[in-house]
C-alpha cells in the first residue's frame, strides 16, 4: 500500500513540474527555436537574459545549460516598474 501511495505521489509531482514549466515568450532566447545550443558553456551552468517586453517593463530570465549543450528556461521575473 505504501508503495502505491509513494508511486502516485511521485507521478503527481513529476506531472506538476512539467505543467509548471516556464514557457518562452516573444524575446526569450528559445521562443522560436527550442534547440538553441551553446558551444563553450559547461553543462549545469546557468546564465541570465534580460529584455524589454514592449510595455516598458524588463523581463529577466534564467536559463540552464543541459548536458547536450541545449538550454532550458527555468525562471522568469518581470519588473513592476513601467
């Protein structure tokens, strides 16, 4: 019984993480090209990307470099100042 409950909780957590993934928006590095690759960045490292979203607010994104040198958008914040 404990095994079934544990498996159900793990499945729920995995599904929630995929559902809550940050989606690219216009201006994001991966917006029109999800297969962006970096040549020299070490796997597991992160980097920032900042751009204006068109209404005067700054968008700050954090990307993670994967083992295959592709990047994944992991976080986004939008400034409140306009």
